[in-house]
C-alpha cells in the first residue's frame, strides 16, 4: 500500500487515492470528532438542523462519505426521534475508527462503498446526505444518479458552487504531502499533467441544477448558502487539528489554501 509504495495511485474514476488511503492524521482527526474529543463541526451541526424537520420516526439516513461517522454525533444531539444511520466510505482506515467510535449504538452501522457504485438496493433510505465530496469528483452525474437511486424522499448535498464552473486540481509533492514520492521538480509530467492530485472543483449553480433536472425533471431543488458557521470555532479547530489546507475564514468566506470555497447546501426533494 502507500506506506511501502508512495507512487501516485489513480483509480478508474480519475481520482488520486494517496490523500486518503493511508492518511493517519485525517483518521485521527475524524475519530476525535466522532468521540467528542474535538468539537462538533460547524457543517455537521447545520446538516443536522436541516435534516431534523424532514425526518420521521424510525426512518433511515445514509451518510455518503462518512469518514468516521462524526456527522452522526451532531444528528444524535439534534434529532429527538429514533432513526437508523448508515455511514458509507471507501476507505477502511476511516471505517475501522467509525466502528470503534459507535460500537455501542444499536441504530448505527457502516459499509464500505464508493459513491460511483453504492452497494445498496434501490430506495433503501428516506434521507441521504453527502458533504465535501462532490468538489473532489471528476464527474458528478453518475454519483448523483447513484445517491438518488438509493434514496426515497430527500438528498442533501453540501458542495462548492458559484456563478461559473472551475476545474481545479490540487497538485501534491512530497515536500508538503508525505503520502506521495513526487519531487517538486516532477509535479507535472512532460505533457503538463499533474502526477498526484485531488480535484477541488467549483461547479456553477446552473450546471449542478441542470444535471439534477436531467436525471429527473420532477425533483425540487433548493440551494442555500452555507453561512452557518462560527469563525471562532473554525479557527480553534485549525489550531487543534493542524491539518494541511484546513478550512479558514477570510471575511465571510471559507478558504482552503488560496482557493475561496463558497459552500452551499443543495436540498433535493425527490418525486414519489
């Protein structure tokens, strides 16, 4: 694996796996959030508030890209109904900690799976949500079709949107990211393509909405700007967790490195 061989690993969907597959620092951060050693995320608190009025007793919630299930902590603290939570993530390093963190919760389970091919039958969950995933994807139509396929009532996606679209690649080298063996001089190949990277895309609201409508014209879409955060709390998390390119606030906008990331909640009501 990456510990022995740090060459860039690009999967069939054009995604570089080096950022997550053996990322012990992120695994520790997500686990500490799950068990309450670190504060709840601002986004998980707001996601829970959005879901609260939509969910009914004993309904099922799917968290796509769950990491260590730290969003469940906010759901549990906010929703005063019994519900069933399933977290899905492609990386075993995060799921191992998720199962450890929530081993005593009888209504919680986890499954390993990829957003491009969710390992569930059709219409298994009333509500599905996905945060901070779509900006990292090469293609969004297939993942949207998959998350709609397994959902009954609502899908909530938090991602980066703007008036126009930008295709952005964060390029890794070993000087600042130890998960790859790429030297700074070798960041790009002879064709100008990055050797190891993650997408940090910004999609236009029109594009994102049009893809949803392409899939099903009857779906109702509501887009809400994510201004539901405390700059003080996010700054405190930066200092405590010490993650490279951690979200920071400049003015009233969220940034990762030098990239402004205007996050939005896209709430999709599915047709019956």
